[in-house]
């Protein structure tokens, strides 16, 4: 396009002056509940329609004086008509940096002064919208790293005119004043994000006055503005305030925008300004009273001081990644994308070494790469990443290009893809793009190797080639054409939730095939954007890092294993490291506690183990008690953990011991004896690693095995096979602990038994048995108690006869049945296990009729069908909703099998005057969420990885995926509760939420990322199942009895 001649320039200037004069004499005025607003008319190149612009409209009270560092307050009204024709003052920032930025991109734009009084927005609306028509609204949130930016830098007039939408551009507090936090209630932070919420509330209340539809609001933003959009999708405060979202080159998965240690930053600030730095109340008060000029000067002098987003408990209830992984975002259409060279130019100047434009040496960029992995022990991983992105050729240009690509991927592309996956998996309409065009006017300002740099899409999205407010130097025709296309995509999305429309290349929705749209002068659909790089950075690197750290930890261990002497003989164990602890743990595996229960000892009570000569090796996991091994392998695979699954054997009465190395001399540590679950048919010691619990709680952990299935619980109901051999094994293991645990630093007078599922039932049963008197001193039963009717065999002879028939034994004589079972081969027994509840498709919902036969199993008499209908009405309801049926059925089974028995048992122990504590676990391990449907809460056994600290174990049980910070934190809390209970009989301790004792008010603790005391767990369901239902059954049975007389 030729440059305009001098005469043409003069004509354009006169024309613009005429329009300005016309606008002044006939300025638009709009009335709102707050008062009147006088705006201005703005012309748009290529459109006859002029736009009304209302600039500097206040949406909150000025956040000054006592409102500094406080949430925004609703704006107060004004009398008369207020002028809205001047750009608002910018929120506090370094104005010179902003001026330099715009000069670098060849844009002439008004740069207002800065002020604390900055909570204003600009509105652009097409003139004279059709009567009663409500136009779609697009609310823009600017970027700038939460440290710079303003509404004045964005002119929404072209987008409004070309797409017939109302465009709103908002401001929010930045830097200190927007994100300063002490990490507590005195300065919780995130004020800038709360400003955005307040602006959206204002839009909901007032945008109808400007022709906008408050029921069709799309938020969109770029860089930190894109991250803000993504964060607003996760915040409970913004529910209902918008209906679609577009995040450009920024999402909530960008770790660099978060402040993991706000108190440390706050204390640094306090030291800089001369305030008391040990007390958060005084720090916050000092910052609130600081003169504005003083804040600005310190910000200029400390540019590297970053105030980011915090998990404040208000705007974000928990971490952004946790919310996203849980699929707890607002379910609205979402679009996100990146530019193909995000750190190609502007941002590269901040990160790359001097002279980088001509190429760089590998050694020069390694320190910059190390900022992503600051631990010196992880330096080797930066070499691996450098090999992936830079290669090993030593080519300086390839090094430059690889380095800028790496920065773009880590900072923008990978987070965008992660967030796209989260929204896709949540069932949200999701669209992904990669922008691939450089504005023609920028090409002469940059080296030729720069692609589409950070922010390059903005001039096309806003149509800056067509605005009269911004003066772009030399838009080419192709720039204008691409701008119209992008405005159409964005406008269509705001209207319908899909970017597609007439005359546009079809943009496929992002699904499992990773569809996206490459946007340049041509628009080309593609699949799996940067798949190899994504796999490398999200799977390969984390896995290698985990393995490398484990290897390093293991290499620090002593080369020879520890040896302990007992009355039975010596034991050589092994040293085990634990993440986050300098203390190593001694592990003694496969320690025998009874004679092998084979031959004549099959189906008989366990016999005390005999001693051995010399030192016995105790470094291998014991063989599992007889069970279907493949079933165990399949089961463990569903838990996202890596664990050794040994072979099976009848010779299986062994235990594992984990004790902190070198306990203080003469110290006797509390002992925790674990009894595994598995329905008395499966499970082993090898699937539990007690090292982390031992290290973090300074206790000795013992994990025992016991006979299962036929060999552990077969009974003829008489002296020939009395049954309960598995429980007698547990008693024998506890006797062994009493006699020998002192050799491992344990206190035999302070033993706590704990277990889960059938292990929890075992704990509860041991509390009732005279054989276990004095063998333990405290007990924890997780998801299983003796009140579970399902685990009691009320007719053992019938079961024994069924087994005998299956085996081809004489089934009429109990002595012969027992003798036959005693002579079976191990393979025969395993086969019986293999031979010996939910309906298909239950995940997607179920019909009431499908669950009724299962309910009838509890009440098989046809006369009792009314009971199952009564139960179904209580749990499933009568709506016929298949999802509600599914959830109700799951709740019913959980209540009947676990919750009601647990509450009964708690009541019995409370009424016996025993110190009693009740909990409900409410958290799903993060690595299991992606393996399950989103409706699944905390499933059976989910607490185990937290109780045993599997995020910290490094030996035979490790997690497949990296634990989140929330996982580790919760695990630390739960180990503390359990450890405290083992020490004192109370779970309470310093730094923990108080866990109330279970009393007449039914006090319990809800345990999740937050620990919340509650009362009367599932009171209504408990009353229904234990009082209402039995009473109704009794009344009907009495009625039937009398009618038959």
C-alpha cells in the first residue's frame, strides 16, 4: 500500500477534525441507575456505522486510603451527566516502561498518567442498536504480567462496529496494590482479580443501558489477561457473571504467575520500606499507610520483585491446578491458543543473554534454563532439556531458536495445552488455535527469524488497522483481511459459543484428537499441537526427574544393610530413603512370625515361629498368601502406583518392619501395626510401604500378612474346621510384636493396630476378642468395622458343603470335608477362588429397574418387595433421572456396607466410655482423578496413599505420577493425625485443626484439603436405615402375622 501524499494527509486531518467537532456538538448521552454519561462518537475505517465510546466509567469506589489493599467496593452514583470522553488514569505502574513498549511496536497511543484511583472501564457500542435488541458483550482484560497495562491501550471500536457487539475494556489494580499479600487475612492478596469480578458485576447490572445483553457476556484477555480469564473460570466469585471465555497466550496453568510464598515477598517489601517484618498485621498496616510516590519509587528500583496470584481461600478456594484437575471450572465454552513464537522478540530481550539475536552458545543459556529447576541437584535435567531443544551440534543459531522455543513452550504453550485438556475432559466446548502471522508493519522492526511474537494477534483481534484512536504505521491489505477474519471468529464465539460462521474455514472443536486451527493468512486445521514437545515436558522430564532423584537418594544410603539381633536370630535389613527427610529408615522385610501353615498345619491355628542360626536376609518382600494374583495385579493397576507383586504361597506368615534409623538411645518408639484389606480374599504386606509414616512420625510401622480365602476362613462350623485362621494369624503377629519389637526400637506397651476395609474389620474384631487382650493399646479402623454384616458367615456349613461339591469331596460329613480341603493342592485352592455389583453401563447412569434386583438380594422374600421400593425411594427418588439413580445407588451401597456400620460401631464405643474419634475422608488423590469419571468423590481406599505418605516413599511402593503440593500437604496432615493418635490416644496436635471427640452431638472431622469439624454424619440416612426402615418392617411383619391368624 502506497504512503498517502501530503495533500491526502491534510485532507484526512481536516476530515477527522470535522468529525471530532461534530461529535462534540452532538455527543451521545446514556442514562444509568448511577447517573448520566456523556460519551463520544468514534468512526471506524470501512464502516459507515459510527461507534459510541464511553471512556473512564467508574465501576468501583476509588481504592484509596482505608480501601487500599481491600476488596473493591461498589461505585456510588452521581448527579447529572458525567463526562466520559477521557481515557482513565492508569493503575500504578512504571509509565516509562509502558511508553517504551508501544514505541517498540510502532503504535501511536495515548499514555495517561498513573493513579491509585484507577478502577474504571471503557465501553464501545454500535450507535442506535435495533430497538429492544440486546447485543452480545465482550469484556476485555488486559495483560502485562499483573504489573502494567491499561484500558487506554485497547480501542474496542472496530471490533464493536465489525461484529455488532458491545466491547468493554476494564482496568484493575496492579503490582503491589493489586497483588500484595501476607498470606493471611491481613492482606490476602488478589485484589486485582477481585477488581475484575467487581467490573463483571457492574457489567451485569448496567450494560443493558448501552445496548448490551447481560445474559451473553464473553470475557477475553491476553497474557496475564488470558490467565485472568482462565482464573475467573475457576473462581466461585464469578459464577454467573459471564457465559463464554477466550484466553490468548495465557492460562491458569502458568506457574510463573503464582506466588508460592507470599509472606516471604511481603517481608522483603517490609524490609525495603523500613517496616516491622515479623508481624503480618504491622506489615499490612505499614503498606496501607505508605505514600503512593514511595510505592512507585520502590517498584521502579526493584523491578524483579513480583507480586503474583495466591490461593487466598476467597477468589481461589484451592490451587488453580487442583480445581482444574477436579474439573470444577465453570462449564462455559472456552477458547485458548498461543502464538507460534511467543518468546521470539519482546520477551526474549528479558531472558536471553546479550547479543542473542546473532546466535548464542549453549553455556550462555544454561543459567537461564536453570531458573525452572533451581535445585542444584536437578542441574542434570537442564542438560536433558537442552539436548531436546538445542541439540548437540553447537550451532549458535540453532541454539538461539531452540532456546526461544523452549521459553515459549514452558511459559505459554504447554500451560495452554494442559488447560485445554482439562476443559475438554470436563465436557466443555473447547477450541484451540495457534496464531502464525506477523503484522506486516512489525517485520521491518524485527529480525527475519522472529515469527508471531507475544501479543502479535492483538492488532488483528481488535482491528487496529480500522480504528481512528490508534495510528498503525502501514497496514497492508492482507493485514486488514486477516483482521476481519479474526474479528469474525472471535465475534461468532461471543454470539454462539463456536467461532464458526459463513465464509470462514471450519474450526474443529478440540477433542481427543487434539484438533486446532492454525491462523495466518491462510487458516489451516491441524491435530496435536506440539505433541512431541508436550509429551517431553509433561511426561518424559517429570518421570526422569523422579527416577533421578530416587537414584540420588538411594546413592546416599549406606552400602551395607543394618543388622538387628533378636532372640530368634539376626536379621539383615536395608536402608530406605524418604523424600523430604534426612533421616533414613531401616526396613526389615519378610520376617517370619509363625511356622509355615502347611501340611498338617493347614486349617489349624498358627504356631510360634522357631529361631534360626546366623543372620537371616530380610531385604525381600514375602510371598503373598494364597489368592488370585492376577486379580491383585489388576487391582493395583487402578491405583496409579508402582508396586512389587510377589508370587503366592501357603508359606506366607511374615511381616515387614519399618523403623527410623538410629533412634535415640534407650528410646522406645510408639508402634503401629497395619492389617491389610481385600475382603479376606486378597492383599499382602508388599502393597504397603511404611517408610514415610515411620520417618515423618517417628514411629515403628509393622505390616503383617494373614491367611486368606479358603485357607484363612474356611469353616465347617464345628471342631474339624472352626474357621477364623486368618484372624488367629493376626493375633499371633501381635504376640510376636509384644515379644520382639523392642529390638527394633519399638515400645511394646504402646501398640496401635490400624487397618482398612477387611483390615479395618479385623481391627474392630480384635477389639472384641479375648485372645487379643493386652496385645495393643489403641485402634484405628478405616472403612471397615465389626458391624458390617456382610463379612460374617452365618451359615458356614452350607458354604463348606458348596466348596466340597465344587471340589468333588464328600459333602455330607464335616470331618471328611475338612480332611479333603486339607489335602487339596495349592492350585486347586486358587482355582476355587477364581470360580467362587453394579449393573453394566452404570457409569453413564442407570434405570431404577436395573438396581431393584440387586436390592432384592438383601430381602429375597417376594413379600418384602415393598421394602426395596421404600429404600429406592429414599436413595434414588422418583424422578427417573438416570444420573440421580446412579449416584443414589452408589450412596446406598456405601452407606449399607461402610457408613452405617461405622456409625453403629462409633456409637457403641462412645457409649462404653471409650475415647472415640470419627472422620469422613473427602479428597481424591490428584493422580487418580484423570483415571476416573468426574462424579467420583473419595473412593474406597483413597485415604491410604495419604496415611502412608506414598508421595514421599522411594522404595517398593511409589506413585506413577507426580504428587501435587496439595497431595503432599494433606498427606503430612493425615500422617500427623494418625501418628498423634498412636502416641497419645488423641489425633490432635500442634498446627492441626482441632478434631473433636465423638460424643452425643456426633462430632466428627471432615478431612480434605481443608479439615472441617462437623456433627451428626449422615444423620438422616442413619435414622432411615437404623430406625425408620426397621420400624416399618416390624409393623408390616406384625400386620402379616395377625392377618394369618
